[in-house]
C-alpha cells in the first residue's frame, strides 16, 4: 500500500510551489495596479494641473491665450510611468496633435510637485522657435 502512493509527495510539492508562485505573481500585479492608480491621482490633482500650465507658459509665454501657440494640453495616460529615480514620467499632448508633445518627470520636492527634466518634440521645438522669432 505504501509503495503505491509514493508519487503523492512530489505532486504535493509541485502544487505547493505552483501556489506560492501564483501568489507572488498576483501580489506583484496588485502592487503595480495600486502604483498606477496612485500616479493617476497625483497627475490628475490640481497641483499637477498648475505645474503643467506653468511648464507650458515657460515654453510659450502666451500659452492658453488667443495669441499663444499652446492652446490646450492633455495627459497621455498610456505613456505615464514611474521613474526609477523617483517621480512620474508624464507626456502632455499639445493642441490634440500627437506630434506636439512635452515629456518630463513630475517630482515631489519638499512636499511640492515640480517638473524635473523636460523634453519636447522636435515639431513643437520648431513651432516655438518660429513663434519666438516673429
């Protein structure tokens, strides 16, 4: 009788390992989803909105006015990522044109949100330079 059930021990071991592995995968996914939700909350905050507008106005002093190049922006949530050095990488799409983008890291320093390194698309750079030279 004992010889017939020797295969149960490895089977139970494999099932335990699968259970532990599954739990680790689910915990990792839950942590990533929680981090994504927290980042979305920060990016949708009033403080972030003010920072986005300030960045736009620093690039285009007439932003959000009838004479400005930058009229509107929207956040591209599909590209939003946690920066390994801290902060949130955010891409703003300007005037609903996906070729006009501003990308930067939104950091929290001393309890205040502020932009880190800023990078903007070549097309936006050209338009800003043309607008500045007029």
